[in-house]
């Protein structure tokens, strides 16, 4: 997910380029395994503004049943990349005061990898489910209830809540 933006940095402010890429990435849990990105690069007075949409495939663990699965996330991103070397003189530029700023390397290569990783982490839900109707694990024996019922006996119901149990039974049969 790297592009040489030397020619874009030589252009006047407002010049744009559009790129699209589809890349497989090093598989690491919780991080993108594949990224399909469409990005518009705009020359700014300071560097290059990247605005785009990404669809990433991530490997997750279900919050209810603990099964591992792959899912897709889609999100928009916008980041400004600042050059580390002057395009005309080749002189090194001062490091920006904002240490979280994304930099274009000394060879004028803009790398989307870290931005896509950060946006993936931000856009991954805290509680990821393998499917909306995931039944989870039995709290007694730990069996995955998505694959069938377990042999555990139901816990005794508090007599004060028995009416609610009957109400739940009526709604599930209706």
C-alpha cells in the first residue's frame, strides 16, 4: 500500500490523483488480512491529503462463543501526509511538532499501511459476533450452544421470577 508521490508533490496545490488497490497483508490477529482501498490524493500547501474508503478483512474471535472467524469492515478515512524531504532541493525538512503526523518518506513514498491499521482498530466493534443469533457458551459446561444443546440441567429458577420464565416460554412458542 505504498505509492511514490514525487510527481504529485511537484504539482500546484489542489492537484489530485485517484488510486485503487487490493492487497493481501501479513495475517495478524485483529489487523487487516486484505485491504481494498480507493483513495483520492490531493496536493495541499503542506503535503498530500488522502481521502478514501477502505474495505478490510479481519480475523476476529466471537465475544459469545469464542470461535474464530473472518469478517469485513468498511470505513472512510482522511489523513494528511507531510513530506520529510523537500521535493525541489532534496533537503531534509524539520520533523512536525505533531508526533502522530503521517510522513512521506525520504524517497517520496506514501505508505497507507499504518493509517489503514489504525482505522481498522478504531472501526472494529468491541463485541464482535460470529453471527447475529450466536447462542454463546453454556455457563456450566462451556459447550458451544451453536452446535446443539448441552446435557446440563437447567438451574433452579427463583420463584419470584417464575412468572417471567413462563412469559418467555409463551413468546418463544408464539
